[in-house]
């Protein structure tokens, strides 16, 4: 898993593409991340 740590040492949100891939089909809720550059490809795959 890829994790990008917050400067204070903790991670905020879904920062790993594997977490996006694990969301259930049809998920329509929100996603919080501080690593959009890392999860954008996984989000794009889900949109197809």
C-alpha cells in the first residue's frame, strides 16, 4: 500500500489506490484524500 503521511505523522483520508478499488460497486459517497495524484487513476477506472 502507498501511504502519504500528514506532516504531523498521520494519514488523512483514502490515500491508497487499493482502498478505492475495494469500495463496493455503485459506491456514491464521498472520498476524502490528501493524495489525489495517487488515487486519481483508480477513480478514473471506476468511472468507466
